[in-house]
């Protein structure tokens, strides 16, 4: 559970930095790229998590909450500390 939280915290921060960097060059590409990469991360984590862990429904709910909370903290923390020059 802690690993999922930390992983998503880091991924959220990296995604924001990457999207900001791309949006500084091409705004539309950064926005679309952020959505596509974010969706890909969610899909990959769900698929790998199900194959590796075989969680019950209750465990999956807890993992989703930990992942979402970590990602939100990573995104919000990065947005508050790094300001893009758009």
C-alpha cells in the first residue's frame, strides 16, 4: 500500500513537470500528452497490479485510494512549487 502511494506520488510529480515542459513549447501537445500518459499510467498500473497481486475487491479499493491520494499529492505539490511559463 505504501509502495503504491509513493509510486503515484512520484509519477504525479514527474507527469506535471513533463506536461509543463511540453506545454511551454506547444500548449496543445502538452495538454493532450498529459491526458494520454496519465491514462496509460492508470491502465498499466491496473493491469500489472491485478496480475502481480491478485487482490480481493476490498484490497483493490484500498489500493485505488492509496494510488489516487498519492497522485493528487504529487500533482498538487508540484503545481504549487513549479510554475510554468505559458
